[in-house]
């Protein structure tokens, strides 16, 4: 299988999709671009937000869509009044927008959730009885932890090994099976061979769930072209920080699964017996949903689609290359990577600085330079330990440890964490990131290294 096939997470663009960039349609602005923050000495400096992988700022078109919806805001689906009818129409239109944004099949379900973690847990509740999940230790905890019965695979040394390991694992499993994999790592930004992995999963009669949380803010995703069964992603990483995400995919498992929440809207009737909705969307969206979150999510999808991916990808690749090159020029700074410097990736760089803990670096960048980054293990503990060369931690029962935890300050090597192991610094870029932000980070890290 060719490299192009393996990494085909961005299908070829049509002329219509390329047109906005060709005609110079501007990249949408983010709120907070003029935010100033205090630094030591009492000065105020422009904030260099390099923490997009945690939560991206709000796009101006997203804010405008929410503001426009507020005057007629009402509960959806069960009201005859004008405001309720209008809000219901906006909510359902948001569902159609999300379906189109990820290139879903016409009959795929689109269920609004709180975020990616919520989406994966929802699917976990709907798996057929006895389903075995195959998942790599490189995954975010949202993809690693929800499954009752799972096979954990070690971090692969190269992409082809990921495909072969999944092939071997799925071949040895009887009954229903699900392969779970990220599209883009939240630790390294590296793109995973989701097209090849989907092909392998289907060859063994399995389904595939793709965590697209870190992909969809940076690249176009076409669920149908890639033949994916399910994708999950978060609005707050897609410039729509209003507490909404989505699970998109095949209807049958979702229609047969126990309702994720039990309450109003999920039922057809309640008496001595309960008749649940057969339709996955109402079945798993009990109660009053996050209407504004869904509207915001759809507005972000529309804004990115209207801009066109060509301009967005080109600017991101320019900035991430500058950031990686700058950090590589500093002695004692090491970038974390699973598959090498040349592997395709989105705008995420994790690194360590000799002589400093990750928390010390992050705090200095914030308090002295006005730069926001993330430090810790990024809810991917087994993977970060692997990249840092630390032994895997196991419980007394022999299971791999993957609990939460925030980083501390008591370790001098690559960074501290309250579980006593090392961590890293993560810088991530997106719409609103500038060359000045990147250069400021590189020079700040250089200053810290020169103080040792």
C-alpha cells in the first residue's frame, strides 16, 4: 500500500472547495486576538495563545451566529410557539451542517454530545454485547478508557507496523469488534493511517471509530471517502467553545443501544412499559439539549468550509515548520515524535527542555513572556511515558495505569507530574496564531536555556 493511500485523511479537493482560497476569501478572525495579559514587572503584553489543542478560541462568525440565535432562543422539538419552532429548525439545520462537514453518508446518525469524551462513552454504551475493542496505547484517555473489553496495542514503531498490529489483533478476535484510533495525535500532531486501518478493520468484519478531535480543526475529513464507521470530535477544539461535540456514524448500533440518558425526548411513550425512540438522535439526546452549542458548532463548520482548506493548511504548515525548526536549533530541547521528523502532522509540537520541569517552562512562558502553552501528559499518559522512555506503570492487577493527574514541579528532567513521572510542554497553533507568537516562544525557550 502506498504512503499516499495510508495517509489519505484529506481527500482531493473539488474546484468549488478550492475557490474561496483562490479568490482571496479571508481566514475568519478569532475573538481575543487583542487580549493583553500581565507579565512580571507589571507590563501588559499581547497574549500569544499557543494552546489550541486544549481549547481553540471562538471564531467571530461563531460568536455572531450565537448572538443572532439568542433573541429567539427556546427549547426544541416539543414547542408549538414561534421561538421554539425557529430554534428547532436551527438545531436540526446544525445537524445537517455537521453531517456535510465530515462527509458523512446520508443515513448516518449525527448525535450532539458535550465533547469527544462524551461521544466515545456514548458509543461504548451502544456496542453489541461481547464486543472487543482494539486500541493503541498512543490514544487519548477518551479513546483508551471507556471500553468494557479491550485489547491494548503497544505504540507502533512506524505506520505500517500500526496496520500490521491491528491486522493481527483483529484476526484473533471472535464476535463483534471495534478498532479505535486517532486521526491526529494530541501529543505529537502526527497523522495516523486511518484509511488503511479502516480497510483492515472491515476486512476482519470489524468497525472503526476515529477520534477526529485534533484533525477537524486542521484538515478536511471525508468519512464516506475514507469508509469510516464512526467519528467523534469536540466543538471546543473547532473554534466553537460552547460545550458541544458530535458522534457521527452508522445508525444500527446506536438505534439498538441502551439510551445514553433516560428522560424526556428519548421516549415515544411511558406507561407500564417504556417505548424508546428507534431513531438514534432523540434516543440519545434526552432532556433539553445544548442548542447554542450545536448552533456554534455548525457555524464553525460553515466558516472553515467557506474559507477553504488550502489557505488554512498552507499557513499552518508555514508556522509549524518555523516553530519546529526554531526549537530544534536550541541545545537541550527535544521534540517528542513517534514516527520521525518528516512524518505528516497538524499544528502540535510537544517538547522537553533539559534542566527544567515542564511546569517550570510553562509557568515561565506565561508569567514572563505572555505565552500560553500546555504542560503535563495531555490525557495520554501511556503514550507520553513511552515517548519519554519511562517504564510503563501497572496496577497490582497488571493493568496499564492511565489515570488523570496534573503536573507538578518536583522533577528536574523532562517535567513533573503528581504521579511521579515525567511530562512535557505542548505548543499548538491554529487560526489566530502568528509568526510573532511562534518567534516569541522560540526566543523565550532560548532565554530559559541560556539561564541554566
